[in-house]
């Protein structure tokens, strides 16, 4: 049984991979930076890993899905951009939309074509639950992930044994904030830990839960 995880070199993706490994899955790890990914693969005792820039070459994942037919696919790779829209670089916005939306949609579609049963978890954010000044484009990509996953789960109900989940993730201690150029002042106290989130999310995904929201505060935020 294989589990494919994107963005597995660090943060949440690494911990999700660890959790799935503990549950007996053979891992297929994908992220961009080869050195980081290789180190993560060593720590996870996994020999199958592919350094791919998913904002450009996401179609390469199609062949990997056809070859391994993974039972679990976690679309986790993603990043945010913090700041007023007019001040953000267009190239970075394009890269973010390509990764957070296009790659995730392509990989999900490919799984639909190849598999009739298994689990997909798409990583969204609590940013999808309300308007987010200075995170407008990022929040919108995560709203896409949530509505796409919800709609698709209904679309396949009764036709396929595939379970589709989406994770509405609150602020979590990873490299996300540094990479997004986003200050953490004021939210440090309520930040989630990636290992706990991964444990919770994997358990819920494997139970077929569609909407996964770790943490009481964030459940209330996204009511
Ligand atoms: N942390 C939070 O507070 C938070 C909250 C809500 C939602 N999220 C979402 O959670 C997911 C995981 O993020 P994280 O918090 O774990 O952040 P992270 O530590 O920065 O991890 C991001 C992962 O995505 C990979 N990645 C980035 N760009 C890529 C690309 N172009 N191609 C392939 N892989 C790429 C990174 O690999 P490289 O290092 O090789 O680039 C890394 O493995 C993201 O979708 C994020 O939007 C995070």
C-alpha cells in the first residue's frame, strides 16, 4: 500500500508522512528541494522520493500515480504570500496559484482517473473561512481547495469508494510564516503543533471524514 504526500520535506507534510509510515504505508515523497527531500526520506526510511517543482512540472506526478496507484494521496504542498496585493510580485502570485490550485487539481483528477478506492486529503486553511486582508490571493486559493474538495466528494458519492477530505488548518508551527513573509506576533499562543495536527488529520482522513478542522478555536472560527 502506497501513500503519496506532496510537500513532504518539512512542516506538516513531513509529519503526515511519518504518521502514514507508522500505519504501514510505503511512502512516495514529493517536494521541490532535492537535498531537503533526500534528508526527509532518510529520516522516514523511505526510498521513493521525487524532487519536482510542482508549480511548473506537476504533470510528472501523473506518471507516478499511474505507476504506484497510491491508496492515499495528500495534496499538502503549498505556500502563502503576505502583503497588499499591489505590492506582491506577480511571478510569486502565479507560482502560488499554480501550486496551490493547478497542481492540486491535476493530481486529484489523475487519482480519480486511476483509482476507484482510497483516500485523498487536500490541505486547505482556516483562511478560507473568512476574508483575509493582506492574504487575499492566498486565502482565495485555499477557498478553492475547500469548495473543490467538498463538491468533488458529493460528485463521486455512490460511484467510487474514494474518500475525499479537506483540512481546514489553523496557524501551525512550520516554515509557512517565514516563507510567506508573515509576522506571527499575536498568534503564537494559539499555534498548533504539526505532529499533533498530522496525527489528528490522518486519523480523521482514514475514517472518511470530509471536513477536518483541528483545534476547538478553529472549529468555532469556521462554524
Ligand atoms: N503552517 C500554517 O500555519 C498553515 C496554515 C494553514 C494552511 N497551511 C498549509 O499547509 C500546507 C503545508 O505547509 P507547511 O505549513 O507545512 O509549510 P512548509 O513547512 O513551508 O512546507 C511546505 C512544503 O511544500 C513544499 N513546496 C513548496 N513549494 C513547492 C513547489 N513549488 N513544488 C513542490 N513542493 C513545494 C516545500 O518543499 P521545499 O522546501 O522543497 O520547497 C515543503 O515541503 C500548505 O499547503 C499551507 O498552505 C499551513
